[in-house]
């Protein structure tokens, strides 16, 4: 026997969500908008509706050790590999402490091609149950078993920490001169952001940039002056990008910028903003220097190699054009290669 739901008005629905302790969420995949009930925020120690209404908020609160497991389960469900979405994992609260939750969801609508349009779900606080479960497990052990287990676990954790410390020392993620991400770290971020953009069907843009005449500056004024230029560019990139963006010193005087959830036109505007900021930052040095940019947006199903290769190609074509147009050799005059078109007056670019 199936009970019929009454028709609720908007006020009744909002009141229902207000008194529900579980965290209710609605994902509109076609627009990227995510609604979360007040109970969701209170569960994690935040003021209601104080965080961004996007999938980034959800991704950012998932415990790093659980993230890949959750994403795999989520993708299997929305792609029809799994028949239900039901998983337990840890979320980080506003105080920085992990909280065990049970996350369940159901696809409400799909497009004709099978793409998810809307999905609804709930987060349930199961932290007390998990703690009790762990306590009961300990109580079943003898004192010696507990000591042996803890000793073994400490040895394992020490080994893991030693390995991670050795790995961190070998593969440092930060460029020592500019304090930007180094190339190794950037390529890891690029791989994960491409996967995320394709998973949620959101835009992802890449900007490659280098400094024209940088070799001449090193030769004429010395490497200390060249280092000041690189430090200045690093300062500009760190202070003019969002927290979710990734700025990297790709090598030498080359830089790469990864812009999640950013369209081609928006990336073009970012590049123009950086052009002005770089000009302002380097003007006290009184050097004949400018920058070249290549701007691209990720294409559907494009690989990491093809994505970066296309950005390099746009950048190379721009440099070639710069060499052919003599009046663009003025100090600090920057222009961009976007898609297959070149715009020296910075009008919005169009995809080819």
C-alpha cells in the first residue's frame, strides 16, 4: 500500500527542511547549483547557507583519505554501474575534526542521452554510532591484544610517515623562488581537475605565459635582476587568483595557470587582469619586458596531453605573430592567442 503525499507550499517545505536534523541536498547537474538544508550546515558546524552552493563545497569537506573512494562510488552510480548511492565516509567540520556521515542519494531526472539532470540526497550523522562500534570492538579484546594492536598500528603509522616525509622531500610541491606550485605538483593538480571537470561537466581553462626578452634581461642586468622579475610575477599570480586556482612556475620564465569552473571568455578576462598587474608590479624595475599568453578551454573528452599541447600551440602562434608585427614591440604591451584567433585589442575571443 502506497500513501499519497500532500501538496506542500514553499513555506511548508522550507519549514520541514529547517526542523530536519539530517542534511538534505539537491544537485541541479545542468546548472551546477547545489542546495543544502540548514541541518547540513549545522551538522558540520557552519552557519546555514554560509558556503558556496556548488559541488566544490562538498568535495572540500570530504576527508582526504576517503575522497577517492567516495568519488569512485559516486561515478559508478551516476553512470549506471551501481544501482544505488549509499556510502559512509568522514567529513571535516568547521573546527577541523572529522565527522562520520552516511550519504545516500537518488537520481530524480535524466536527460534523453542518460546524463544526470537532478539528484537528491541526505547526509546522516553516524559519528556516535561509529565511536560506539569502535569502543565495543576494543572491549572485546584483552588488554594485551589492545597493546599489541596499538603497537603494530604505531609502527605502521611511523613507516607511512617516514615514507611520506621521504616522498615530500623528493617531490617538493613548491617552487623555491616564486613560492608557486612547481611543475610536478601542477601536473598532478591538472590531472585531477580534468577528471573533476569532465565528471561534473563544468568548464576548465588553462593559461600558459612566459616573459618576452627575459634572456636579454639576464644577459644585460644579471641573474639577480632576472630573479626579481620572476619573484614579482609570482607575487602577482598569488595575489590575483582565487583559492581554487593553481598557479605554477612551469620552468625558467614560463608559467601555467589552471582555472577550474572558468570559461574561455572568463579566462581571457583573467589574463587581461594579470597583464595589467604584471605591468604595474614590474614598472619600478624599468626593464624592456612584456609577456605572452596562450588561453584555452578544455574540450569534451580531451586528454591532459592534448589540453596542454593545444595551450602551448596557441602560445607559440602568438609569439610568432608578435615577432611579425613590429609595432607590438613596445614596452609592456601584451596580447593573447585565444583559440585560433589573435586579439591585440583584448576583445572577447570566440572558440574555433
